């Protein structure tokens, strides 16, 4: 079971799942086109995901999922590691 913390939204799960399932480096615009959330909202969500080391900014506004992000998706991450 995935840890749940107050700052996370349902969109965060979709963002992480998209990056993990496709194993790509992508911009918020590409991610948003594939998960049905606006580009602006996905862009906003990248900051808390990055601050909690679930995604990494690879430069030029591109992001990839981290091992911690993968551990979150598989439920191997403790909720205390996200607060």
C-alpha cells in the first residue's frame, strides 16, 4: 500500500505512474497531455514532488522519476519519508 501524506494529490500518483510506466524524461506539458491534467497544474505539482525527491529535474524543465519515487509507487517507502 502506498503511503498517504497531506500534501500529495491524486495527480501526483498519475504523474509518477506515467514517468515510471514509460521510463522517460518528460516536460510537464508532455505529462499533462497523457494524464488529463492541465499543464499548469502538473507544473505546480512538480515542485513538491521534486522537494521530496520523488522526481528529479534533469534540466531545461524536464523531469524523471527517482528511485524514491519508484519506491513510493510500490509501497516500499514509509510515509515518514514524505513529510
